[in-house]
């Protein structure tokens, strides 16, 4: 595998992201690395996907939309109304074209980091989870429990995260991407409905 210049990518992220989002990105990078150690995933891929997962987060809505339109990336009605949701799609595109990532699993982990999807790869699960539990996060309920669970049973941690995310969206009246619900149902079934 080609040597990845992490320092260069970190510098690029520091430039394109605001300070808060950059701190979050570093948190996701090392949390993903720790989860990779725990579950036997490529540590480098986890770091790379963690570093780049929000690379499109601080672009304007217009820019995110235009990246998708220009490159024939489908934009759903929900995404049109809530363009921040597009940072995953736009980000996975930039990861390929601008940051020259050619590992499909890394690209997918960036693409699916906000909603998850049924049948995620180990790396996708790691990035989805690291995004939620990195040390800079402090708003979500049950964080202590979910953080512990992430290192015990990753699928169970996923279900807890999705459950809290769906509850939060319901509470706040936030619009929900139907994929979040699909992912939740898939992993609930996979757990044999033993979720509390
Ligand atoms: Fe994100
Ligand atoms: Fe994030």
C-alpha cells in the first residue's frame, strides 16, 4: 500500500475545517484507531477515514450541492432540504478526487458515516461509532454506556447510537433520513431483538 502522508492530510483538514470541527476530526481519527486495534481492522485505514470523514463539513450548502450536481451524485428531497446531510456524499467524492484515496472501504466509511446502512463493513461501523463517541462529544445521553459498549460489542453499540439518534430527531423535530431507520432495524434484527 502507498505510504499515507497523515501529517499532510491533517494540515489540509486544519485549513478547510473550523477549529471545533478540526478537533472533532482528530478525536475521530484516534478513536477509530483504537477501535481498529480492538477489532483487528487496518489502523491506517481507520485513521484515514476518521481524518477525512467530515472533510466537506465546512463547505457552504451551495458548494456541497454543486459538487453533487456536477458529478451526478443523487440528491434526495431530504438532502435538498437539509444540505448539511450532503457532507458525507460530497466528502467521499473529495476524498477520492482531492485527497486521492482509492480504497473503496475507506470511501464507503466516509459515505455512510451519518446514517449508517444495513450490512456495514467493520471499517464503516468503526467510523460511524467513533464519530459518535470521540472524546470531544459531550451532549448525547448514555455516552458513558455507549463508549464502554463500543469496545465490548460493536453491533450493540451501533444499535444504542441509532436508537438515541432516532429519539433525538423525534424530540427535536429534526428531519430524518430514512436510511437511519433502516440501519437501526437491520441491526436490531441482527441482534435478535435482544436490545433493551
Ligand atoms: Fe459528519
Ligand atoms: Fe463527524
